[in-house]
């Protein structure tokens, strides 16, 4: 997996902690000293969610090994992210986050194939859109996932938050962590007119587009073709 680069141990830490980067410090005497990078316990609301150093720590320190998923037709490069998809789906479930019973890692892989063609640096062709990364997370969704209020001071999500920068969406590990969490959130907000299942979660994930029904059907079509492969 050439796109997945493991950070240095000093750049990762478990949830509840954050990395303080190496920096200069001026003492009262005026002496300038260098503070080496170190880990510090989180304080305050802003750092109550997962930071990028926590996201990398959770993935790279995991001892679980995953089998390869079936290939999505036309996308052999998608196999590079099989473990990543399975890890984050398992992680969020272990935290009590609810997903549709009929949603599995291969379906998320099919979703990624449609969203970005497995290109971690993919961006929307619409100049007004902020979609980017493997799972094409928007800047607005990044705000929601961080538990930050909108213009009306409404906070849409309050648990299992993620606090990363916009530029971090191009990191495959971060993008799948964000996208899978967002998928579960959209599932939790399924409108009454839809049954609560994987299809409605997919519709919610792509709700900004008027062609949501066709979008969900395309993801499920790619999924079924892959699932039936021997």
C-alpha cells in the first residue's frame, strides 16, 4: 500500500492525548530553548475527539489482520484500501456507533469507487464543491463531524467526534475514518419516508445531489457485481 505512510512514533499517540510538536521556548531570562516533541493529555472540548495523531495511532497500532475484499470491477487499485475500510468499520462499531445491518466493508469499497475512483487526492469537478479525498468528505461535513455549530449555533453531532484540518482529507486513513463515521451519522438521520437500511444510508451520504436514488442504486450495483464474483 504505497499511499499509506506510517508516521514516526513521535507523531502518534492514543486517544485522549495529543502530540506537542517540537518548538522554541523563550524563558523569563530571555534564553531560547528547544522543547522536543512530546505527548500531553488533552484538555478542553476541542480536543475531546480524535485528532490526526490518534487516527494514525489507532490504525497502525492495531494488531488485527484483515483478508482481501473482492475487487470492484474496473478498479484494481482499490485493493490497497481493503484493510483500511475494514478497520474503521470495526472501530466505529466497537465504539457503539450504529450502522445498517446489511452494510459491509465491500459496500463501502463500492461507494469509494464511485466517489473518488480510489484516488486519495480526488477533488470534485464542481468549483463550488469542497468534496475531496477517498470518500469525498465536504468541509461542511468536517464541521459536523467535529461537533462544531453551524451559523444558527446548531450542533448536529456530539459524540464520537473527529478534529482534523481540511488538508488532512487527502490522507487515506483520515478520509476513511471520516467517511465511515459520516455514513453512520447519515444512517442515524434517515427520514421517515425511507426504511433504515444500507440503501437509505447511501442516499443520506449523497443527499446534496438531486440524483440520490440513482447514486445509491449505482453503489449497490457495483457492490452486487463484486459480491457475486468467485
